[in-house]
């Protein structure tokens, strides 16, 4: 009986911890970083699509690629500006992760800073 009670308390504690980590609503700062991450994902998809069209169909997609490069550079600058204003640790972590993704994408595709 005592073992069952201890197991139930442990399960309840684990459930509470999961709820605290996943179940809470994101703050305004986290939502700002999430919005930038979503814009980044759209830009990467457009860049990949343009690269695929140029490779498979032989189309000239220079304009599409350059537009995405400019957008990525704007996102990089916006993220750097937002990063300086962030206070919450969770939002800062997310911003750092996004910054690493952007830098890796830029390095992989040879996108240099303006």
C-alpha cells in the first residue's frame, strides 16, 4: 500500500513538472522570437524551392534567391536587435538557438553579412 502511494505521488509530481514545462502560455518575448522563427522557416522554404527549380527545371531563379537572402539578412538584424532587449532566460535561449540556425544556414549557403 505504501509503495502504491509513493508511486502515485511520483507520477503526480512528474505530471506537474510536465505541465509546468509544456502547459504554460508563452510570454510576449517568447512569442516575438517564435514569430521570427516562423518567418525564418518560410524564407528557408522559399530559398530551397528556388534552388530546386533552378536545378531541376533550369529556370533563372536569381531574383527569388536574392530576395530570400535579403530577407534572411533582415531577420538576422532584427534578431540581433531583439536579442539585446530580451530579459527572460527562456526567450534568450530560443533567440540563441534561432541565431545559431540562421548563422548555419548563411554559412552553408555562403551568405555574407552586408
